[in-house]
């Protein structure tokens, strides 16, 4: 294998780049759960574009609609003008996602990325309640812009903002309660006491499974208590489903399992189905209090993304075949990961659905396994405040044989590191 030419990246691209340091290769083509470097080396992809590729790379079912759309000179960029592609998406989202789940949300297209969806949710909450604080949780990740970073519980990421961010309150996530009763009494009491100095916030923002924060999955009881607390105090509940949504944890929305009814929902990553930039902020209809033009953006109408998003919903969410595959492959994944856990003291299983991994007591281990996996032809990420978790996030369409192939490499890599 020749050494890849990375000179221009190293000399011209900002040093902020990170994934390329973990995977020092130059990738070129990709299909399904595999990526290929320019010199033809094949990698199993257990990372899926940080969750943006739930239906795999260049999914042929979705590609044909995209190619047809581009070939027909249909509108590509449209700001927020009405287009056929957007109409199709909204109607399909209504028919296949909202109506069957009895959900009533207005849909806003806030921009290309997840952080845009979060930023918009925070603004809506502040505007509709007239309050400014948003409570978020330890180890939460909500994005990199100033607002979404202010509710992100990661000090390394927050350091990137240079100076302290606007005031926002951080509460302990469910993992601090060790399976004890869900305890929101302290928030309940302080919010009830106007002299406590803890003002009632505009909203609480939560991930049901913390994707970047180490695959901690909140218990149903904790999530329901949180929703009840919010309702009692007139605080809006925002579920950030940017990573855990679009089927990643088993159902389309990650909060379905706990039966939550959030006031606002953020979606992005896999909503376009094809890795194209797209995000949604869903809000209860009465929260749609914007004046026209009050929240603008040039890339709110990326029609090729609407086309693949519609195709993804029609292909994968009109029946329960995908959900069944997620459940079966998640079981296969947990069984495979148990082979690593069984031989490692202090290792434990984390996550839900196909957002599952192994946490190691020794924080060096996950990074070493990631490097050993890369050498053997597998792309897998780490997660958590000390990068102590090996995070497995394959395409939801992965077959049994493909999962077995990736797991074999991962177990082999772990054996090499753990001897
Ligand atoms: N929220 C969550 C839960 C995320 O995982 C991410 C991205 N990892 C974001 C928001 C931000 O999304 P983006 O990187 O597309 O801006």
C-alpha cells in the first residue's frame, strides 16, 4: 500500500480537523456499510457519518430518485419558496411519521445541520415563554454554535468558544442516580420557590441516549418524571433527536419507547437519508409564533435532500421491516460485544438499539481498540467525556453477515489490545 498524499490537508486545512487523525487514509468511494480508500483498501463502516448514514452509503433505493431529480433539472436551491420536492417531503412526513404516531407538530426547516435545529429550538423556547434559561444535562452534546454549545455539557468543546457562554443551568443526567428513583425534587422545589435564585427556565433540553456523552441511555421512568416536572412548571421539553432519532435506537423517534410527547423535537443527521445536509425543528402548533422572516437562512431549501428524505421515509418507514432489522441486529451486536466485556474487568455495555457500545474502566483502552480496528479494516468511533467508550453505530440496513464481519474485526482488535 502506498502512503497516501495528505500534504495539502496538513498544510492548508485548519488543524481543527479530527476524524482524519484517527483514520489516516484518503477515502474515495463507498457503498452500503463499506468505504474504500483511493488505493482500494476496504473498510467496514461502524461509524456511518456520525449517524448521518442510517441507510448506508449511496443507498441504491434512494440514489435513483436523486439521480432522476438532478437529471431533470429540477430546482436544487430554493430558500423557502414552495417546491414540489418540499411538498412531497412534508406530505410524506405527515402521512408516514406524524399521523401514525398521533403527533401534531409544525415543521420548521432551520438550516443544514443539527446545531441549526437546536439553535432554533432554543430561540422558540425563549420567544414563547419570555424566559431565558435552558436547563441541560451533564455530558450532553447539542452542537457547536454559541447557543447550542451553551447547553452542551462538555468542557473541552466549550473551551472552543474562548470565553464563558451565556448562563445556562446544568442538571445531572440519569446516570448519576445509579438506577435509584428518578430524583427531580431539587428542581421541583427550587422552581417552586421564587426566592431560590434558580429561575424557572424556558425549557429543558435532553437526549434520550447521549450519543457523544458516552452512550448513556436514560431510563423510561427518569424521562417520564422529567416530562412531568416540565409540565408542572410550564417549562418546554425539547428532545434533541439529532443522533438518537431516525430509527437509530429502534423506533423512528427515540422518545417513543418512553411514550414522551415533547414540545419541541430536533432532527438532522439521517433525516435526508443520503448524507445530505438537512435538519428539522418540530414544534407544537401553538409554539409557531414566528413573524415571517424572523428566523432566516440561505440553506433552508435544499431540494435534493427533500427528495432523498422522502424516498427514505417511503422505502423504510411505510412498514416495520426496518424496525425488525434494527432489533435483530442490535441483539447480534450486544451478543458480539459481550465477548469483549466478558474478558475485561470493569467493562460494561452502553446504549440502545444500534447506538450501542462498550465502556472501559481504563480510559486509554477505547482509543487503542479504535486504532487496532482501523489497521484491520474497521472504522469505529469512541465516545464519552474521556473517550472511554467504543461506540458502534452501523447503518440500520446492515445485514447479519455484514454485522458479523465488523464484529469479528472488532473482537480481534479488542483481543490484541487487551491480550
Ligand atoms: N445534537 C446531537 C444530539 C448531536 O449528536 C449532534 C452532532 N453530533 C448535534 C446536535 C449537532 O449536529 P451537527 O453536527 O449536525 O451540527
